[in-house]
């Protein structure tokens, strides 16, 4: 994988915390709680319903609170 592309797509790996747009949704807390479970969560929804924004909020909270993110991909 190209390192420049990886870094551009994963800014939190270089210490930059992404600022997600929008309002913090109530669905964020259950998703954050499920991060400790090794099961896979699937985020489904119609176009333009906030799936990417929700995941940006999850990433931001994981980085800010120090939740473990995998080092190797």
C-alpha cells in the first residue's frame, strides 16, 4: 500500500484528530460501547444518512479517549 495514500486517508495515525461535521448523535454511545467487543459491527443505511460522519465521530472519540486502535493493517 502507498504510504502517502494511507496517511492521507488515516490522519489520526499521524496525531491529527479529525473533526467530524454535524451533531453528536445518540447512536454514537452504543457504537463506542461495542468497540470493546471483538465482534464486527456493520453500519448500514441509505445514502447521505450520516454513516461516514458517525464513523468519524467514533474514530475521534477512540483517539481522544485512548481506545486501542490496531497498529498494523
